[in-house]
C-alpha cells in the first residue's frame, strides 16, 4: 500500500512565529500561525487538515461499504469538525463531529445507518485518530 508524505516548517517562537505546511503531492501549500490555529487568524492549521482528511476518508469508506452492500451512492458529502480545547493546560483534540449527507437510491434508513456507523469505525483516518503507534526520528541540524 502507499506511503504518503507531507511536510511543515515553523520559524520563530510559538506566538510570533509562522510556518508553512505542504502536501507531498503538491496539491496544497498553506501558511499557518498561532492566530490561525488558536484564534481566528488567516491561514490553515493542523486541525483543519485533519478535518479534511477525515471527511474525505469517511466519504470514501461509506461509498465503498454501500457498494459492497449492493447500493450505488449518487453522492456522499461529509463535513468534519475537529474540536481543539484546553485540557489540563494543554491544547488537545477532544472530539471530531462527522456530519454526512448522502444520496443513495433504493436504500432504507436502517441499512444506511448501519453502513454509516461501520464506515465511521473502519475508515483508516478514524482508526488512526483512535490511537496509532507514532515513531519519531529527531535530530539537530
């Protein structure tokens, strides 16, 4: 399976510094800063990118599950809201709300809800956000 890569660079201290995040594919590059992450400043932030990844993964997982169950979705649109809160004095992602609106011909609500819950539990981004091993190779330049 694939290994995906993105990178980020931060310059300066936490409050006055700024950074750039780049997707390995080149599809996105954006600035981020303390105000864009913890206030309402311009730019992106890690939580916004996590939300996009989760919404995209969930939509694909639900579409795949529906197809496997014999239903062809016309459209699956998902919004993910990532909540960043202070917990014990540290910024912490406390929850993610997935809001999905789908058009699926000929499916009953119970069957749709079953597929929706299965996708929430089994999409790769849901799984990693539930707790994955994280390795680290850190060095001074």
